[in-house]
C-alpha cells in the first residue's frame, strides 16, 4: 500500500498490481509506459467495446505487455514438511479453538473489552474463520472506532472475497464506514484505487472522480501525505487521456477534439490546484507540470505556487517537530494547532485536529477542544455531529463529551427520538463518578424543558418532562447509589430544579412543596442554605403563611448557621407580621439560640478536655522517651569514660566523622583508681568480683575499631561531588570494596568513607566522593538498587540546615492522572506478573513495587500508563480484581499530604519542638535516634563541648531548666558514687549526665 515514495513508478506499479488482482487478471510488472497506463487503458476500452470487440481489444493490449514475473509471486513451498508438523498443527488448532471460545464468552460478559476484541479477530483471521471473523469485526466496529490498521486488514480480506457486483457494493459500503472513523490518507487511497476496478460499469469513471474529489477534500491538504492523492488522481486522468487520443494518421472529429480538450483542461486544473497547496516535494510537481504542459504556466499559477512555498516553509518546523517527537506528541500537535489558528484557515485547522486525534484518539480534552471549534466556527451539521459521535465512541467514560453531543444534536434540530436514544447510550457508557450521572441527567432534563410550551396547561412534552424528572430521581437512588454507594446528588439539585419548574413555569406550588418536603427528609434539614432556598421559592411564588411556616421549621432544625435563619425570620415578621407573630418569633429564636449556645459550650468543654488528655498523654510519652534516652546516654557515657578515659572521642553532639582523640588512660589528672573502676562495673551489671586487665582489653578494642577506618571530617565544599549512601546491610563484610566495585561504573571514585561505630561495626551508611560532579549525578541513578537483599538509598550530599526545602524523595507526591496506585497485592507478586495484568488495559511505561527498608514488598505498587485515558480505563477494569486470591484496590495516584508536627506551645522545652525535617526525609527510627549522619544535620545552634562534665551553655541557647545543678568534676562524681550507692544518688547521677554530657 506504499504510495509515499518520491518517484511515481513504484506507486503506479503497486496500483496496477492491486487493481489487476481486483479485476481478476494475473498481475504483471510492466515497463513505465505500459505500467502507468496499460491497465487503465484496457479497462476504458472494455467499457467502450462490447462482446467480441472487447475481447479483441483486451487481447491486443495483452500482447503489448511483456511477460515478466510478478515479484510478489513465490514458490509453493507450503506442502514441505507437512507430514512432520501435522501433529503440532492439530494441537495448535485445538488450542486456538479453545482460546476463541474463551474470548467469545468473555465478550458476552463484557462487550467493551477492547483488547479482547483484538485478540479474537487476530485468532479468527489466523484460523481462516471468515464468517466468524466478519461478525467479530462488525461487533467491534459498532462499539469502537477502528484504527487504520484494523480497517485496512478488514478491507483487504473483503476485497479478496468480492467477485460479483453485489459483493463489490458491500465493499464500497465498508469503505464509506472506514473513512468516517478517522481521516486517513491510506484508506482514501485504497478506496480510490479499488473504485478504479469498477470503471467498466455504468458511471464508473464519474464514481472514481467523485471518490478522488472527496479524498482531496478530506486529506488533500495533508502536508506530508496529500501529494500522493493528487498524483494518483492525475495519473488516472492521464490514463483516460490516452483513450481519447485519435489513432495514428487519423483526423479527429469535432466531438473527439472537444473531448480531448476537455480532458487536457481537467489535468491542467489538477496541476494548478495542487501547486497552490503547501505540500512536501511540491518543487518536483512544478517541474513535472513544466515538462508535461505544452503551453507556458500561467502567471496566476506561478504566484500561487510561490505563496504555497512560503507557507510550506512556515509549516516545516512543526512537521519536523512531529517527525522527531515521541508518542503521544500532544504538545507538538497543540503548537501546530495554535499556529493554524492564527492563520485562520478552517480546512487546515480541521485537518491538523484530525491528524492529532488519529494518534491520540483516547484523549478527551483534545476531542473537547476540537468539537468546541466545530460548534463555534464551522457549524456544518454533518461535520459537527460526526465529530461528536466519534468523540463519545472513543472516550465513552467522559460525561462532558456526551453533554456536548446532546447540545449539538439539539442545536442542529436532530429528531427527538434520536436524541433520546443517544441519551440512553450515555447512561450505559460506564462513567467513573456518581456525579457524572447527575450531570448527564441534568443536561437531558434541560433539553426536555426547552421543548415544553408552558403557555399550555398540559401537553405531551410536559408530561414527558415530569416523567423524566421522576425517573432521574429513581435512577440516582437505585442504579447509581448501588454502584457507587452514593447517589452523587446529596443536595438533591435535580429535585430542586424540578420544584422550580413546577413553581415558576407550571404555577404548581403544591407539587413544589411536596418536592421540597422530600428534599428535607433526605438529611438536608440541618442546613440553613437549604431552608433559605425553599423560603426564597415560597417568597417568589407562594404566600406569607407558608414562608413563616418554613422559617419556623428552619429555626427548629438548622444546626450549622441557626443565627442566619433566626435573623431572616425576625426580618419577615418585622415587615409583614403582627405583634403576636413578632412575639412568637422572638421567643422561638431566643430559646433556640440559647440551646445552641449551651450545646456549643458543652461541645467546646468536651473538646478541650479531650485535647488536654491527648496533650497530657503526649507529654507523658515525650517525658518517658526523654528519660529513657537520658538513661541510655548516661550509661554509655559512664561506661565509655571508664573504659578509655577519652573525653573527646565519646562526646555527644560531635560529628560522626570527627578525628579520634589521641589521649589515653594515664595522660590526664582525671584518672580513676583501679578499685573505682571495679565498683562502677558492678553497678552496671558487670561482674565485680574479678579484676581483669582493663587497659589491655581497651587498647585491643580501640586498635581494632580504628585500625582501618580512621574518622575524618566531611568537607562540605565537596558536597557537589559526594553522594550519601544509606540503608546498607550492617553485616556487609568489606563495605569499601563492595561499594567501590558498584560505583566505579559511574566514574572515578576518589574516596569511600564507610561509617563505623566505636566497636568497629559497620553502621549501614557511607559517603562516596567522586573526582567529577557528573559522576556523582550519574551515581544517583543507582538509588533503590538492591545490594545484599536490601534496597540501597543514594541521595545527594546536602546540608539540610542550609537547604531546608531540599527533598530526597524522588517521586511525585501530587495527583498524577496517568498513574495508578494499587494496594492489596500479594507479597509474592513480581513486577513482571503485575505488568502482565496491567498491559491488557494500555501501554505500561513503568511499574514500581513499594518495599520496606529491608527490601521486602509491602503489597503496594505504582503503575504508570502512557496517558490519562488508559489509566482511567484501567481503574474501571482492575479495581476489585483478584490477583493470586487477593482482591486488589486500584485508584488514581494522589498521595495524601504529609502531616507536619504541631507547633510547640509557649514554655515548652525546645528539645520537644524540633521539626520533623531535622531527622531527615525518612523521619526517626523506633529508637527515636536520628539515623541521618550529624555531618548532614548541621544544627544551627551546635551543642558546645562538655568541660568537666557540664555543658557551657551560652545565654542565648540555654534552655534554662528550673533548677541549675552545681557543676561537678569527674572526681566529684566518683566520690559521690563511692559514698552513696542507693538509687536516689543514681537518679541524680543520670540527671546530671543528661544535662552535662
């Protein structure tokens, strides 16, 4: 079907080959002159001749053609190996039959399963079930517009089977349906060349010309593909011109001369029309016209040609952008549309919209913009209604397209029965939200209301409107509420509109009051705005008595804004009421407001009590955590000081990568005696009966923990070439070698600094410094790489205090309409298995299984589709689906906002008001200790060094506890511990440790 080469000969050869097959003749390759016009000339001679004369002419033409082999013909090799593969073929046939039966059953349950239709058609075509294949294609075409590929396959199959004239008419009907779904140059070319096979019938030539003209109207302006249609049309007319040429040596009659001139003028006109349109390779068309024409090209044609060339230069950037862009090319098409909008040529605007929709037929917004343009600008009935029909067939889940379609049909005065039928189709379209059904019902009711002549007391249209209102209320109550667990109309807007129609247009206040009474019984009586709506309706179309009655009921029932209702009642009585009415209204409003204030006060007290309880519980939890933390700090601090007597190395609040101190036991004056060490170890649960050689053990441990992992300061100036790696396994044997092997693929590694504890165990995180910044950026791509069974977190090395808004989390936390959130998955579900489930509903771009820090699945996943339409369809089809005996829940990805911590109250200690951000993007662990290295935290008010057991707090940073304990040295602590071993002194020791260390 390739008509889009730059040379005409291959395309014409393809045309000859296909049309000979359509005419039942053996296709052959011919040289240029015969190939371009031989077959058409024979067909035209047949049309003019009859009986034996026609046969003789055909035979003579056949002799002029060389007997070349058909390049498409091949050797008959199908029988080879049949005996060897017969068994496999039977098994495959049985499997296909079973699959066909399964697909048919599935379609009987859900006829709107698009992919199921495609699979069934593919299998039936493979099995050669022509009758079932035709029926399957017919059913699919009734539900969905078919793509260009599906139509071309169908048309080729039907053309092969069409031999009689009646069958050819069916093919013509099929072509007419095909060109209505989408504007496709390929289908129009197929249609035109197939019609050439029927030029031997009565009116055949005029029919071909009519099809060509329609094709030019539809796609003749297509910049990249339109030239093929123009050239095919000219070649057809040139072939006819050959038949009108007089025989050599003969003199043409006046009638023949007139026909010849007419045909020449027709070809001239085609050339001139084409050269006035900006098409690719139009320079070649101009050169061909110069070569073909015996007369000079008119100045008007040259002027139009140059103007078209200028227009082509303006269009080329947009065509090149489309050529280089990836699907769906929406931005490129929108830019092209905006360009054509400024030019203002309706035909070109329509064509570019159609080109965009052919590639993005499932984008509702694009259909909406196109239909809006047609409704407001072109206003051609057939064109407008066709576009609306295709829109709702492509995106039936979008209620806005159905509403626009109903309005367009009403605007173009389509028969009422057709509009009602289309509305029923809309109800069965399967909308996503309950409110969509309210909108479509409201649009249809508005249409019915506009049909009614309210000057008559009763009419058929009025009864139909009332019946539709009643049906709408019942439909929302039963059908919609059963499906969505809500009616979609909690405020009863449809019933309100019904009441307004009855009151204002039908003067039937009794019916309006009945409707409002029904509205109030549906849970709306507590809302002031609902009562005021009813009051305004009574005020405009009812009487004062019913207004007063409505307001009295409103005062009694309203719970959200009773003051407003009371004010309206008093205003009414002030203007129209008697003294008794005023007194009754004042008494009623005062009593009601008193009860309301009393209820509000009780509710406020209850809320305050609950808040106080929650606050006390939170305070208790915080105190418990603080005490536990202080206890652990004190134990670790005392133990470390007695083991190594190294003040700087064990100091809290210092950087994790600070240089180790060089001081050892015996270097200072604060050394404890041997017996003091024994007593201390006994207090903390260690054996106190033996006196091991502590100095030897401590030296051995210190040398082991610091031998290969010296601590160094992190240079913040190298943040741009450094990445922070965390969530690594604590049991990793050689982190430096392991990570170097992993990260060397990103670039040259300058240094790897794994972080170890004082005991020499790996803490699960490290810093990796590269030589170049681009290597660090490339290393971020290894984030979430599984290393020894755990997902490794790789993030930029950023000072959070200097960049508080920096976020490590790389995924979007906002609404993404093209991405699904799936929960309830079995933990054993793999990415490949989930992709197999999802790809049946659209093109899956990415799947992310959510895991915990240990790399274990959490039963959650995010699935990204190509566009919003595919994601919407997947939600409808997959929500509630069973996967490995687990019922999954599917929704559009819209993560909830993270709750920020409450602001600290006045007087609260500052350590309890630290914002969540200082703990890093992943928060605290269960130990309430920050897992983020202190080098990244960079606290704005660093804790000063401890000196002699107490912190030297500056006045600006001191938390000023109620009682400031006296500063004590290490020797004082030791003496105090030896004199008093009871728990009271131990508690005091811990409190001092918490404040001083």
